């Protein structure tokens, strides 16, 4: 009997061991998805605009989060820097080297902001992958409203929600469009963007210190207040990270600073790929030496280099899209064609504003404000390069980004 009991106990123990090793364990809960991140661009919005007393919504976000000033990448223009912010690469590395450009691999086409076919052609954008493409590829859904590049299929991918740019869409309608995208929860957004152009437009027309710019800043601030109230009404404000950026600043640009590019070189011997504060020139066949001699000599208020001799601090000149000769105007000077100057005098016969100047000029600095559960309160960051925004965004939305030119370190103090 004793032996039988021992055998019974042994068998029961063996059975219990087998069951213990074969019974499936309870599946671990998948990690929680990061909260929604909203990236907002205020085109041409300088950091000091926050201190003029007419941006209460932005000032509240800054007080409850972090603020700073960003140094744009060269050239300090709209498309190059918008694409830098979402790729982490400088224009020389992501290919959007100017607002107007040419590429021998895309013959017969000149890219410009006013050419919708080119803007929507992925070939112009595929030297770098924007964050919304990486997000969609990794299961984070994106709603991208009016960000440069979002109208094109890049690496075979479009953002889940997007629209063709419509400058006439009001600031409030842009906010309401994004809120509607957020309400459409299938699939839920992990990344969203907004773009407001009013401060840049009024800055060009009237200058950065004008009442019109102050009114434009107040308008976009009210739109951001509308977004905040919309998030609160949906119970999302406390869990949403909001990152507000600009692409560049703005400097006064008097009418007396407009110069005809024909004074630099015979226009019959050169093609100006870009004009303005940053001039890009390509000699016509047979005139290379003559054009180089004319343009590379000293000019009042303009400095020109062979592309490979551009100052190293600009990180510019290796991309094949950069024209052979690159020139940078002194702040307040603007080199354009005679017809463009005539049009400027006719449409806005008063001093205005411009950008594109040296990124190290404080007038070119761009605003940065960050608020949400990921950010500490009351942080003021030292001036940092705008390439550092991308690694911050990839961390916020929880995706693996491509290697770029920026680092998280300069903005890490803002994070909890």
C-alpha cells in the first residue's frame, strides 16, 4: 500500500509538471502606442514674434513646455527648410536645394513652388525619406496638411491623409480639417501636421516689424488656440504632443535693395536657375570661363563662389542640383530679373521683407515651441540647428528614422 501511494504521488507530480510546461501562458499586452504628435509650421515666424504680446495661445504652450530659436539650414528658404525639418538632412543631402531648381536626371523641367506638376512629382523628393513615409511604413498613420513634399508619392508611399495646397484655405478651416481627420479614428493618427503661411506672406509684403505681421501672428495664434480647444473638447489635449516650428525668419528688405541680376553678367550668356537672396547660375555652353570671371569677382552686397568652394559652415555645394555658381546677398539686398523688380514695384510699392540670407544671421532664426506629455515645463533651449527636430519627432512618434545630420542632444533638455 505504501509503495502504491508513492507511485501515485509520483505519477501525479509528473502530470502536474507536464501540464505546467504545456499550458499556454497569458499573452503579454502589446506596448502602448505613443500619443498623437502634431507638428505645426508657422512660415517665416521669428522667435521674437512670441514676445510682442499678441500670441497668447503660443505663449501658453511655451510657458507650459519648451521654447527656443532654431538656426535654419542653408539656404534659409521655404522648401529646403521644410524638408530638412521632416528628414533631418540638410538641403545639400535631401536634394531640395532651393525653392527653384533643376536636375539633369529630370530634363526639360524646372522645379518651382508654383509648378504643381513638379511639386507632386516624387522624383524631386526621393533623395530623402520624410518622417510621414517612415511612419506609414512602420504602422504609424499620418495626416499631413500642406507640408512641402506631402503631395508626392515618395518611396512608393503617400501619407494616409493629405490635401493639395490651397493658399486660400483659411487658418480656421485648416484646423478644422485636421480635427476632422483626428475624429475619423479608422485608422487613428499618430502624426499630423499643419501649415500656416500668413506671417511669411505679410512679412514679405510689409516687413517683419510691421503691424500687418503682428496681425498675421495674432491670426495664426488664434488658429492654434482653436486647435487646443478642439483637442480639449475631445479629451486629447493632455495626451497630445504639439511641436511648433518655422522654416526661417525674416529681415527687412527695402525697395532700394533690389538689384537687376543683369548687372552681374551678360544674361545672354548664363541661365539663372535661382534669383533673390540666393542666386544660382549656370553658364550657357561655350561661356563658362567668361561667366565665371564675371560672377566670381567682387560685387557690392553679393558674394559668389564656385559651388565646391561655398563656406563649409553652410554644408552646401556637393549635390548635383546645386548650380555651378552660388551667390549669397547681404541682408537687405535682393538680386532679381528686371521684370521681377518691375512687378514688385507695381504690386507692393513699399519696403518689405525677405529671407534666404546667412543662416547664422539672428534675423533668420525660426521659432520653436513644444508642449505635451513628453516635454518639461518652462524650458528655454539655447539656439540649435533645425536638423535636430527630426530625431525629436521620430522619438515622439516611436518610429525608426533614417540617419541624418541632426542629433537629439541639443533638444534633449526639453524632454521629460
